[in-house]
C-alpha cells in the first residue's frame, strides 16, 4: 500500500544519507555487485546529498596540500583490486598514469584526489540525488508492531517542498561538522578553516588589504592555513596562536600506521573498553592535533629565513590562548591573546581570524528523532554498533540502520577517515545483501 507521504512505490534496499567518500564507496560496491547478480537479487540503492554537486572539503583544497593516506586506500582497491573505479584507472583515463608514477609517491595532491572522487561520483550519478538535505528519519511501524522500514524525508533541490522515500536500510555517512570553541562565533572576518579558500579568495579578489591574519590551532589544518595565508597575502603578518609549545609531528611510521588496517578494526572492536581507550590514547598522534613533518619543517624554514632577512611576517605565539575577540572601529578585529606562563596579554589588531579548531561528530539524535529512541546504548550512553556497522536496536526493528563515521567508540580511529572506506563498504553491502536473501 502506498503511503500518502511517499513520492513513489519504490522501497529502497539502501538509502544513503550524505554522499562523501564513505557512501560513494558504498554506492560503487553496490553498483559493481549488482552487475554480477540476477535482477531480482540486486540492491536498489539511492544516496541523498545536500550539496548541489559532489564536493569533498572544498574549502581546504589548497593547491599543494597532499593526501595523508596512500592512494591504494582509494574507494575500491582494498575491496577489489581489479575494480575500474580505482585511482590508477582514473589516472589512466586522464593520461597521467606514467607521470604520476615518476613522482614516486603514494600521496597524491588533495586537489587531484578530489578530481578522482568527482570522476567516480559522476560514474554513479544515477544513484544520487544532489541538493537533497535529509531533515528527518521516521520509523514505519506495521500493524504487527514490526519496524521494517524507515521513511527518509529530504528537502527538494528546488528549495520548495520535501520528498519522503522509504527504505529497508539506511546508511548514515554525514561526516563531521566544524567545531567553534565556546566564546567565539563565526562572522564576516572570523572563519572556520573549512571556509578558508572561498573566504580568502573573496578578500583577495575584492582587493581588501590584509595586514594581519591570526590562525588559532595547532593541527594539520591550522598549519596549512598559516602557510596558505602567508603565501596568499604577501604583505600580511600571519600569527599562529596555540597552547602547545610547538607543533606535534604526525606519526605516520609503519608500525603505528597499522592501527588503520582493516584487521585493526577487528582487534579494536572485540577489545574491552579500557583497551579501546588505551589504543586511542597511544595512537592519537596518528591523526589528532598533529602536523606532517614536512610542513612543520617548511614553516620553520620560512620563519628562520624571515628572521635572517629582518622582516618577520610569520609569527608563532605558542603557549597562548585567545581570551577575547572584539570588533575594531576600522572593521577589523581586536584579538586579546594571553601568554599562559606569565598571564601577560597583548591585543593583536587583525583583519582575519581563522579558527582551525577541529571538527565534531554531528548530533544524530535530532535527525533520527523517533528512530534514535529505538537504538540501544552502551554504559557510556554511546550507540551500540555491530561489527557490520549496523546499529543495535530494540527487537521489533528489522530495518537496518548503518553508521559510517561517528563510530570511533566501536570501530576505532579509522571511523572518520578514508583508510578503510572500501572495506567498510563491502562489509555493509554484505550485511544488507545477507538480510535480503531468503532464509
Ligand atoms: P564527509 O564529511 O566527507 O561527507 C559527508 C557528506 O554528507 C557531505 O558531503 C555532507 O554535505 C553530507 N551531509 C551532511 N549532512 C547531510 C544531510 N542532513 N543530508 C544530506 N547530506 C548531508 N582522511 C584521510 O583518511 N586522509 C586524508 O588525507 C584526509 N584529508 C582530510 C583533509 C581535510 C581538509 C579534512 C577536513 C579531512 C580529511 N580527512 C582525511 C578526514 C575526512 O573526514 C575523511 O577524509 C572523509 O571526508 C570522510 O568521508 P565521509 O563520507 O564519511 O564524510
């Protein structure tokens, strides 16, 4: 029976919420498997993305920034090394395969990997509805009390109205959201680093003078923002403010890197909670608040060169915190910075403040509404998630709710990263396919 709410009779086997690399990898896994299956066993999948077209951290596509993951951990290779959705196939199609190899690197440019993602997304565009922000997920309760479906409602691309679609399984992969520290607010001259390139380009195009830019934070994005602003505004002083003494190098050594292996997810998943916590603590420096050594050295070399030349545009205000940000009468900002060891304060007159203050998981409860109440929680009030990335629910729910990202407490450090997207896509696909098969 067709509900008056629904836009069609179609019941999707998988409805994806968000179409970043995680659900893109899943869509390709579905597409490739469907080709090998008889029509009645194929999965009917659709992915809803709020952006008008595919985009992966566009605000941080800095021209010389490189990937922090091997290109072999692309959307498919660890799942299916013969897939023609691989980064290598993309390179071959662009006529750059041999040129890339001659660079002798595993780490492509971020802009190039973005091109790869776009290329792959274009090939599965029949499975995606862009401009479709999901605003609610509602469980559908049958007469017998079973919840076998979710109704997923999204805003229409036209901006007027909504569409509701029904699904047996949903795959939530909405990524993280920019974090703004308490006491600070985004404004015309206060940006989160996720907006860095468009906002800096606007200023540069408008010919607005930038005499001083301040960057708050000590992670990879902060260091990249400092470097980018220093190059983009050649007359500006760029001040990097952070509480540490110096940037911490990212640990990308081979043994530590194994924490991102698919097998490490198995080990982590089955470990007791105190072991999980110690693994996160031991290996935090593979990912959080750390900077690639090459960039640290480049920034230091630039600062030293300027010291020798007697014109220091790059300044590091370490062991310091921003205490207040006020609008200045000239349209700029007065930023009060405290040097923590002495409590001494200085006010920096700046044209721009960039908050490179990280990202946080999105609040799922408001999106999932009633559906969130059906999810089981652990002692720490975190959602319980199975090894197949399926959320554990009360028994009457037979519909599947899969999470990609936001599962660091169950699946470890790779949860929000690219390292295992191909393998995770396979695991989710297998789980959904198994539920579809007649018993
Ligand atoms: P991602 O955030 O990419 O995508 C989520 C999508 O969901 C977005 O397109 C968003 O618009 C959409 N969405 C959100 N809410 C929605 C809603 N209600 N309805 C519809 N759509 C919605 N990791 C790594 O392993 N190696 C690396 O080199 C890097 N590099 C890197 C650079 C930068 C600048 C950042 C900020 C992060 C990285 N990362 C990374 C980590 C990064 O989180 C990871 O690469 C992927 O973006 C994770 O992919 P997802 O698809 O899970 O989320």
